[in-house]
């Protein structure tokens, strides 16, 4: 479900992930709501997948609407690493 090179944004509540999806899709950004990958953990169970090329724009949009603080993970060679 998450390809190498993709990013995953994890939020700590279902409310925040649903709001983020709505805001990002309104900006016409290529995001997809997915279950949190097994290798990662989250209380809410849902995450947003997007290409690495959109990372800066997504962080900007989320910050503008008060949703900063999401954990963003990048998948490379089958392994996830947290992007600071």
C-alpha cells in the first residue's frame, strides 16, 4: 500500500487525520487516506500517504490550519524513517 519513496503522515487522533485529509484534498494535493502501516504505530489507525515531492507543501498547509505536529515517515528500501 505504501511504495518506496512515499511518505506517510501519522496523526494522534481520528479527528485530526480526517481534517487533514479534507484540507489537503481541498488544495488538490495527491493524498490518500490509508491504514497505518504495521511497521508504524498510531492510536487512531489511519494515516495519509503522499509522494515525497509534496512534503514541504503538505507541511505548509497543515501548519496554516493548525495541524502541525504530525509525524512524517519516509519509506525507502522497505524501511521507514522519521523525517524531522
